[in-house]
C-alpha cells in the first residue's frame, strides 16, 4: 500500500506522455484529470506486480545468503 501513490503517479505520467505520442498520428491529448484517473486505475495492478517482483528478488537474495552461510 505504501508504494501505490508512486505507482499511480508514474502510471498517470505514462498515460499523459502516451497520449502526446498518439497525438502525432491524430489522437487526442488527455487532460490532467483523465491522466490522473487512468493512472489510479492502472497504478493498482502495476504496483501490486512491482511489489510482488521485489518480494521475489528479496526471497532469492535471502536464499543465496543462506547457501553461502551454510544455514
């Protein structure tokens, strides 16, 4: 839960920049409100996946540490 504001903010920025890229081919540019709203929706699963990945990396690092110490 602590990472959600960061994930939602990053997703909102990415949504806005993606809309700017799509505007080159005639797409609409999203407003700030829409970007934040979509970022909040996309941010939840993205943050959950990121936190799960970090937890996995921590578990792998702990397992490697146990192998080195012989525990």
